């Protein structure tokens, strides 16, 4: 599978930020976000706008920064949210630039394109949250949805991931396999649970459980925004294995 270059990642962040901004423009700040039960629409807006600006700061300085205080953000009223959100996305794109500067990340020093990719996929999932909360369409190009799934698996299986999220230790196994098979994207993903933790590779060779369907729907399933049977996906095989994976991979 081709890795998305910095230009496509920047384009994708702009696309997804715009779709999110359009969805929340003028929305009720106190509207519920059922897929993030502790949040209302305004919380979702603040989180995303702050995250983009925070990541831009890391990309500019190369150094870690304290997590932003949601109470310190002022996105304005609902009619101002769209401009505030787009400004944050643009700030991040400009800060990352060509993506080659090595900066701090929670996985160790890496090129700043890491933050462009991380924020793109965070934005995509939250665009899904907004769409589900407000009854709008979840829109994402297949290459972006596929890369979001790949990045999620990379983070879950990175060295030291269990130290950051101890629940991942529950995903060790003795060879059980999960196949994620997109109907409209590139090749699928085969996840194997080993004694040392989960491993993954691209492939479509079957598994103890197979979840198949449109890649956008698969992204929402794997990020626990929709159940498999509510996303257009189909599950065959050991459903309990899939449910266990989803229960222990919440980020």
C-alpha cells in the first residue's frame, strides 16, 4: 500500500477539517455527541481546534508541550466555529511544511509529518462523531480512510504501546487472526495475536474472524463509532474475537 505523501496528508486535513466545520456550523453547542458520551458539540469543536494548534506548536518548536486546557479556548459562538477550525488546520499545515523536520512525538523523535497524519486521522474520526450527532453524511476518500486504519494499527502495535495503554496487554494471544477487508479500498489488513502482542500485515488471506465492507464504514467500526452490523459491514467467523479486540483498543 502506498504511503500518503505530505501533500496528500495536508490536502486530506484541509478536506476533513472543512467537512467537520461545515457539519458543526451554527449547531447547538449543547447538542449531545453519543459517540463521545462526556462531550457536547462545543466540546468536540474545542478539542479539535485546540489539538490542531497544539500539534502546530510541537511541529514549530520540536518539543513536547502541556496538553491544552479546554477551558482556555474561545472558539466564539457557533457561527464563528467554521473560521476558527479552518484557521487551526491551516496553522498546522504551515507549521509542518515539508514534513521533514525531526520533532518530539509520543512514539519518540520523528519527522513532523507524523503530526499532520495524526491530526488528519483524529479529525476524520471526529468528523464521524459530528456526522452521527448531527445527522449529516460521513464523507472520507477511500485512501484517507485506509491510511487511518493503517495508522491506528501502527500505533497499537508500536514498541512501548502497552506502557502508554496497559489494556493492550489483553490483546496478546496464541495465533488468533482478524481480517479487515475493504470492499472499495486497497488490500486488507490481517491482524495476528501473538504471545508478544498483536502484529499486523497487509493481506487478504482469511482469518478466524473477517469484517468486510466499505472502508469508511470499517474505519467507524474499528474506532468504535458504529457497531459492525450498523455500518454496512459484514462479520463472518468468531464475532467474540472481534468484540474483544474492539473493547481493548479504545484510544
